[in-house]
C-alpha cells in the first residue's frame, strides 16, 4: 500500500448490542481462551473444533516457508502465467478471496498474475471462468483442507479436463494443491 486511507463507520442503533457483546467477550475471556485452544468457546465437545485452530500459529509456521513461497512465485511469473484460478469452497477459498482484495491480487502489480477465486457451484460462474481464461497461461490452485470436498474435487475434475483438452500432457504443470499432507491431493505427485 502506498498510503493508508482512514475509514469511518457508525454502528447506529446497533452500538449498544455491539458494546454489550464486547463486554461479554471480555468477561468470558474469549480471546485468551481462543489462544489457549479452548474449544468450549464454540462447542462443549472438541469435535470439528480442536483440529481447526492451526490458524492461531500459522504466521509463525509460515515464516519458515517464506523463501520457498518467494521462489514458487518467481517460477509462476517466469513460466508466463497471467492468471491464477483458485478452486475451493468455504474457508479454503473465502480467505484467499479476501486476501486478494486486500493485497491487490485482483489488480496485481506489474508482471504478477491476476487472482480469481471460484467458490460457487453455479454453472454460469464455472463457465465464465473457463471462457475468460487461457489454459496455457493459467495456474489452477485446488484448495481443500480435507482433500475430499466434493465441490472442490468437481471443480478440479472439470478444470483438469478443460486444461487437458488444450494442453495435452503438459496439463499437470498447471495445477497445484493446498491441502493437508495426508489427504489424497496431498499425496499425489504429478
């Protein structure tokens, strides 16, 4: 960012409700409990919560990967990709979409590929991406924590066939996966 832009907002009639909720969060030590990985902030049982709190330490964990990520970015640019299409559902795609909007992925810096995010099973949305992108210049990112999200795997199959039709045996060079190592996608090496 070249400069900061101040924004003003007013909660209007919702101000008392927000103030009350914030006061309750302080009294219940919500932030402290979240950082302590206390799943009871959300549910009485740890199911589907305890294993989803890795985001709390992700910044520290990713520091070790900065050089690898920079090298990967350089290779994407050097390989001539002009577009990146991220395929995912929910958090696997919504966070990248927000980051793209915040950090300029949708209007990238000179020489960097443009980011698009597919988080919709609407056939029109899928076809719009397929029609607007050049398979030879598009990197497709399959993003799914579980590795088994039906919608994301369906996107993968569709866009793999779309790219294979245009690129033949070079198709695998146009795909990367973001997932947990132990998932099917995490184990596949093209």
